[in-house]
């Protein structure tokens, strides 16, 4: 039951490098599984989430339409259709604002804007610190945040010792606990007690 797919699977786009996953999931659903476009798009948006890790332009990749056409012609046709349908929504929301339509287009000036594809194809868009997310909303993806305020949220980045040490590195967690006890698990500054063992 493809309608339950997003209950069982999540596709996380970490920056725009994997944003082609939006078009690939649509290709699998429409071409391989025979799901009709609107239903496939709903499934895709419910399955995909996008995390922007940096505001720098190099993280907001743009790819030449011609290159896509040579290497991934079916993906290009899917992206063009996503763009066409999305721009219809922008036109309805802001009928007299041609500049906004150009700013928000997924495909513009023979370039595919992968960050725009990631935002449009996701149910959740986040930065990795509150200030970062605020800057995404106010500047980098402002038009999208205005159109889809429900998508934008913050998830502060970082390592939690409970997950990383206790689950992913159990031998290290055991070695630490053997030397300083279990208090460090919920009170990370207790790791300072390891200093006498540095050598």
C-alpha cells in the first residue's frame, strides 16, 4: 500500500547533494509502480525531508539543464513537470508577481535549482541551529517560507552522548563507565573526570 510508504520509510536530504531523490522517487512510483502523478507527489512529499546545513551558495547547488538532459533525461522530464505544476501554485498565490515566480522557479535560466526542488518536494525543511533556520526563513528561502510556513522548522545539530556513545560505541561507553561511573550519561561535563586517565 503505497499510501502507507511514508509511515515506513523516510528519505532525508542532507543539503542539496541528494535532492535528485525527489525525482527518483517520483520515477519509481509513476513509471515502475504505475501510481498516478498526484498520488505519487503526495507520497513523495510525505516521505522526503530537507535539512540545509549551510547558507553558502555552494550548498545550494544548481545543475545545467543540458547535462541533466544528457545523463538523466527521465529525471529531467519529471523535474520540469514538478516545476510546471509548482509555478502554477505560485501564479495562483501571487498572480501579478513575475519576479517572485522567477525567484521561486525550480528551473530557471537553463539551471535546475536543487534547493528549490528539495523544498518543494519535502514535507519538512530545517536548518541546524535556530539562527540558521531564522536566516533561511528571512533571507535564503524567504519566498518558500512565506508560501509554506508549516514546512519550516529547526532541529539543532549536534551529537548526543546517549545515542552516540551508548548505542553506537558501546565498548567506549563501557570503558568510560568503568573509570568514572554512570553519571556522565546524563551529565556530560562529568567526562572531565577522565583527565587523570589521559595517559
